[in-house]
């Protein structure tokens, strides 16, 4: 049994060394374009969701007469709307950045 286990370990180490010997994996223009498109789609969908969240909170105001409850609910609504639009613009800026890197990858010299 020891010999079989040693052979399996040697095979695993060979596989690891083959993967590690290649060094850093270079990303190509296709990876940047796919990442940019994915991030843009996430930006678009989160924008639609953010608009619906903002519209919902604008139409459904808190009905309590207590100032404390209204203050907490307004703060919570502001937090939720702010976070949803923060996600939207984060995905948007990532999409723009990856698209710029995609364009730049064609302009850089190959070494």
C-alpha cells in the first residue's frame, strides 16, 4: 500500500509542478472583454433593481406618528437605496475599466 500511495503523491506533485512551472497566467483581450461585458450586464440589472427599490420607497412612506420610528425607517430606506446604487456604479466603473484595459491590450507592445 505504501508504494501505491507514493505513486499517487508523485503524480499529484508532478501535476502541481507542471501547473506552477508555467508561472503567472497571462490574461488576454478576450478575458478583459468578457469581464467587461459581464460587469456591464450586472450594472444594467442592478440599475433596474435600484430604480425599483427607489420607486418603492418613494411611494411607500412610513405611516407611524412616532418621530423615532420615522427617523429609523427613513435612515434604513436611505441606506438600502444608497447601497443599491453604489453596487450599480461599482459594476459600471469596473466595466469601463476592463473595457479600457481591453483596448489598451491591443496597443501595448508584446515582449
